């Protein structure tokens, strides 16, 4: 689950400048995570809500059954403040992005 949510083409991999990130904590959580299968009842429960990675990072104490509703609120607030909310429509697309990212990193080296 970690790889799909953090190691893909959409997730930012921020560089520190003087040991600091150039954005706030909440924005950095949205920048470095990607949800997958956001409408899937199966993935929400099978993964314990880790398919809603942004909510998991912003509200780690919240029970995962609330994640789908809370993610809609976060999307609206993110849009209002022009912050990207990243998600993959399916696990297949998330896997493809993950392996494409790994391929890209391997060819750079």
C-alpha cells in the first residue's frame, strides 16, 4: 500500500532546502500522497482505509470508515485553496504509475 500511495508519478518527492520544506504541513501531506480506488468499498475496508492516503496522513486517529466522506471535504477545501489532491481512479492505474516511476528512476541513474 505504501508504494502505491507514495512512490508514483503523481506524488511529489520534495527536496529540503536548509532542512526545510517550502510548504505547510497539510499541503505537504497532500503533495506527497496519492489515493487509489477512492470509491471502492472493498479497497477502503481491505486496506484499512489506506487507499485514502491523504485522509490517513491528515487525520491518522480517525477510523477509516469515515475516510470516503472526509476525502470529499478535503478535495473541496484543496480546490478552494488551489492545492492539488492526487488520486488514481483504479489500483491498476496506481500500479502502472508506480512501475513507470521506478522505470524512470532506473533509467536516470
